[in-house]
C-alpha cells in the first residue's frame, strides 16, 4: 500500500486539482480499510500504515479546507456539542415486535400466517438473533449517510446523525463494488457494545473514579444520545443492520436478500441467520442459539422470526404496535439459585434508598454474581426475602441482577423480615415514601447525595466550574469542608492547598472559578440546582419566562405551566422539590452568598422575529465563532440544530461549508451568508 505522491505523475500545474484527486484516492483507500477492519474483521494493513494514510488525508484537508467533505473518513471524531437532540419523524414507523417465550405462541403465529396467506405463498422464515441494544434508523440518500435517528416512540425519534457518524462500522457512504447503490435506503439496525468492549469501558471508568454502567444496553443508549459527539466517538459502539425499512431505486424480493444487500453495501449484519421452512426449523435455531448464548460477545435475548417473502408483508400489515409478519421468540432469562448473606441499603444520587442483597457468589451465564438489587420497599415486601433465604436470581442483560423469588425450604428457620431503615444510612435523616420508593429528603445535606449534587452543580452545562469534578467533590464532602451547596462559596485557598492533589495554583484557580460564578446566567444556576425534570432547556425557558429566581420559587403549578414545555407532571415535581423545607433552606443559604443573575435579553414587543426559527450552521464565519452565534440566535428565541431537514428555516453558510449547504439547496431551504445573517440579526456585525 503506497501513499500517492501528489507531485508524481499528475502535473496539471494546479495544486488544488491534484490535492482533490489525492483526497479522493486516499478517502477511497481509507474507506476500504475501515470496512475491512470494522465490518469484515480482516484488516489488510497495519494500524501504523492506516494512520499514515489517515494523517496524509488530514494534512491535505487542512491545507485545502474547501475540499473537506462531510463523508470524509477523517470526519468520524465528533463535532461541537449541541444543546439538544432535535426530534425527527422516521421515514417509516419503527414498530416493535410481538414476543413470547413459548413455542406454542410460535405455532399460533405460523398458523395465523397460513390462514392469511393460503397456499400460494411459500411460508419460509428468516431466523436471526434478537440483539439486545438500542434500535436505530439510518437513512442514505444517493448512497450518503444523511440521518441517524433513535427509535424514540416509533414514529418520532431523536436525530443522532452526528453521533452515528462516529461509529466505525457504519459506512458514511454505501459500498458499490458488489451491488448498485439505491437512491434512497432507510434501514433499521441495532447499536450495541460488544461485551469485551463494554467490560473494558467499565474497567476504565472504575479506574477513573466514574460509576460503571449497569449493562451494555444502557451504556449504548447513553453513548448514542450524547449531545457532544466527541464523547460518542470515544465509546466502543457498533451497529448491526438487520432490516430494510424503505428502498428506492432497487428491488428486493426476500428478507434474506435484504440482509445480503445490506452486507454488500458495507454493513455488519447478524453473523448467523438462516432460512427455515417450518416451526421445527425455528425451534432448532432457537435451541442452538440459546445453547451458544454464553459464548457470544454480545447480548441477545431471543431470536427474531420474519416471513422471508417481502410482498405479502404489505398484505398482512401490522397492529398499532407490531407487524403481523414477524415475532420475537425469547429465551428464558438466565437464572440461578443462591443464598442471601445480608441485605443492606444503598443511597443513590437522587436520594433513593435501594435494598441490595449480598449473595453467596454464583455464576449466572458466565458472570459471577455476588449482589442483586431488591429494587424498592414494595418489591421487597411482595417477595418477602430475608437475610439467610435461598433465592432465585436472574440476569437479564444487567450487570446487577435481580432477585426473582424466594425458594422455599422446608423446616428451615427464617430470619426476621427486612424493613427499610428509619434513618438514611448516609446522613441519618428519616426517609419519606414516594410511591414504592423510599427517599432520603435531605437532598442537599446527605453526603451520598451531596457529592453528586456538587458535581452536577459545577458541570459544564450548569455552573461550569472548572476543577469541581467527582474526585474533588468527594474530597470536600468526606473532609467535611462542604456540608451543603452554599459552603462551596465559603471555601478558602489555604484550606485547599494542604489537600491531596492540590497545589497553590490549582487551589487558587478553583476558588476563583467558584467565586466568579456569583455572577451567572440564571438558567445555569437553575440547571445546577438539579430540580427534578429541569434540564438545560427547561431551565432556559424558565429563566426567560420569569426573569427572576424568586418568581420561580414562588410560582404556582399553573404559573409554571404557562412556560413553554412545562406540563402538569413537571410542574408538580418542581413544586414538590422547592416546597421541601430542607431544599428551601439549602437554597436560602445559597442565595445568602449573594448572586447576581444574568438574564436573557427581553423579547421585543410582539416577540422576536427569530423566535421559533430553526437554524443550521455550516462553515466558518469572520465575525462569530460557532458558539457565539449559536448563543446569539438562542437568545433571540431561535433553535440551532445539527442537520438540515425540511423543517430548517435558515442555513447560515460561512467559508468552506460542508454538505449541509448542498442539502439545504436541494430542499429549497433559505441560505444566508454572513452579510445576510447580520441583516437578519439587525446589526452590521457584532456590537
Ligand atoms: S426486526 C418491525 N430483527 O428488538 C420490527 N428487530 O421489540 C422489525 N431487534 O427494538 C424488527 N434484533 O429493534 C429485528 N434481528 C432483529 C432484531 C430486532 C433486535 C429489536 C428491534 C426492537 C426490538 C423488538
């Protein structure tokens, strides 16, 4: 494999044209090696040789930024964070599957199809693993990845295109070596983490002092829904494609052909699938997969059975939830029996007290299990498990398994019934009951909760206090330097310099970072309080509406509901939180430290002309950085999203715009250059 030398051979005298050709050649080569590595697991060149090609391409793109394309192999590292994930409608609704653990249900499914289809359709079924990840839709227009959308409610999902672009097994452009590319392809696949990659990720998190993820599925959907795609890029995600949702410019007759087409176009597809003719064939596949389940490097929870012929699918149709031409045949969850040595109660960041059983270690599906969640007070009561009891536990894709039931033992004396403690094991406060949950209400004082609150308060989207991470927060709480949020503002440099991990400079920086935040955007302060249901967006809307913190503290539920996006459930949760005397006291103390809130500029009489308008930014501008412009637009009530769709009102195109510009033109979206933008903003540039 050689790196094309731009000076050799081609001599047009035009360095830009030469660069363009080399970029094209390098991109193609990198795409091939990417596919060989991530999809075929059969690399042909060394990592070092790949890196050389990659860096050469990066250098050329840096030299000729106008030649950088959105689907370049270098564009998988993630982009600037966004404020929220916009909702988009699926090309075709993403239904879920009817499912059962019973072979009888499969028989009935087959009989239903026989009745509906009669003899003229040969009933063949595709059987494949039911992957336990997060399902997503990918859309390719003219062979180029144009959208990635989470399942959401099946009709509308979240636009995670930027994140999906960072997943190496997802082609940014379809391969056309084996099969012509369709004009439109919408497909469904499962985003997941291989178990080996998940374990390595969790190990790294534990080493870094972060909470490990509970299971690969949660880790996957968390990574997929990041606002900062650079974070997604750092997580080991894979996508396996299994269903063509919509297709234009190509024809398919069977599901099996669809899977082959997806593979030809460059996707990873289920590594085992079969076409079987009857229920016996289905049962055999199910048995074989169940047996091999523990040897796989990914979680599956059953198999999926789909009618192979595609034409009759339309005739069969679907219920409101699931298609009539497919079903899931699930496995029994993996269960084992063991004894409970002890029951203890752990306190989470939100104050929920969770009873946890410490078990005699037992192996369940290849994993040694020594603790299991007992969920909450009501579950505990219902199952009536006690210390010393023999219990059946199950692991359903979770690292922390569940206690399913007690296994009765004749003639054995049982221990005392377990009841939730009368005081929080972390801070001693009497807990309160919220539905089935038991909650420590000392949200700002309880050490277990305070650590989490401090980290949240200081996080980038909230008060943005650099240096107030997990480790520092834990140190402050454990040493008693911070007993409530307000104490943060009383910390002195000399208290920190003696602490482990602090020098004079870092102590000074942290103290000044904290003190600077007495003057802060109201929305950031609100976000930082960690009011239930109030994230960045709601906080911003509340700040814009009330323009005064006291107003929010006093607002009735109805008054809160007058704010865009706040419904009854949210307003009730906000009120309950703010009305709690301890919360109220903690906020009083915080306010005593003297804050000056920065408010968003008032909306002009009759509303801002930009209110509700949707903007997409591409390319670089002279007068603004991307973040500055975004803020400016948001202050005027506009929304800034990451990808162009028919709902986009304006695309702002600076120098070297990406493919978003072409997309905008093709959709007829209004495109503005910097001059046009300034006119729209009603100024001739920045004030
Ligand atoms: S086919 C209309 N095949 O399982 C349904 N789904 O409730 C067509 N899933 O979230 C889906 N592996 O995304 C199909 N091999 C597979 C699958 C699969 C996992 C997911 C699906 C959905 C859930 C079903």
